[in-house]
C-alpha cells in the first residue's frame, strides 16, 4: 500500500504540471463548423498534455490568412500565428511534424479528406511584382544564402555541392513560389527565422547551425534580385519536384 502511494506521488506531479499548460486558439467559422478542430485538438492534447481552449478571436494561436502557411482546405491556404503562451510553440511544431500532417490529412468526414498539409501557393503569388531593392537583395542573398548556394560569380567557389545555385533554381517553372516560401521547404525550417512569420525555435531544439534571420522587407529585396538573374541554360525549364 505504501509502495502504491509512493508511486502515485511520483507520477502525479509531472502529470498535473503537464495538464497545467494551456493556451487559447481562434479560427474562422468555416474551420470551426467543419468539425476539423474537434478532430485535431484532442489528438494534440492527448499526446502532449496541453489543454487548448477555443475562443472566438484573438487566440494565443490564430488560424487565418496571415502567418505561417500550414494546411490547405475549403479552397484556402490556412496560416497560423502565435504568441508566447505556454504550449503554443509545441502545437505549431506538432502541426508541421509528420504525425501532425498525417492527423490533418486524417480528417475525412464521409470518407472524403477536407484538409492537407501539402501546400501549393504558386498561383497566389506568381504575378506579384517584387518592389524590393535588387542591389540590397544581392548583398542579402550573398550574406544569408551564400554559405550553401552559389548566388552569382562572387561566391561561385563557396557553395555546397548538393545545394542548387540561384541560376539553376531561377530556371524552375515555379521559382517565385520556391524563393518566396523557402522558409517552409526543407531543410530551411530547422534554421530559418522570418520576422513576423515563422515561430521561434523550440527551447529544447535549437538550430544545429547559425540560424538565418531575415525580415519580410529583406526577403522582398532578395526576390527582387532573383528576378534579375538569368536562368541557367539546362536545355529546358525544370519542373517543380
């Protein structure tokens, strides 16, 4: 009996502590009414012991049109923003993980999947005119991207062999999409921070290399510079993979 009481004492504090974590979440009516959150949120809470309270608006985590693109459904690319509430970063990381993506895809009322984590946003941004300064963009590209990619002749001997050059990527049919959303394409999420878009790195998972930090204005300048690059002549435009 004493052993059982001691075991209960050892187990309960951690359990109670985990259950004390809570954050709020808000989402548009079409998301709420679809039943998607009733599918998604309990699975996260069961896995991580973090309670999520749904609110009409202004949640610690907000699903909407701004922030980090996470999933697609109901004819919309859905984004998430977050504050520093306990557990909110863990939730974002879970959504972006393999199990989170499978959970998103697993919502299939009447056997029909309504959401997917596979995001294609080329149509939405293909005709955007980049207003940034291409001269500043060149300097930023060399400083932020040049340690892995050959940006131009200036660093042609410094890129990593497995990282495609800017000229090669400029020849991809959806190069605008690829450059504009590079921060969600592997391996960039593990070491890239875009101010106002990407969530902070989890405290227990710091980046393994010096992180890339860029603002939205700086990204616009890089895009303006990339638009001036002549695509590498590889015989035919590359298709997005």
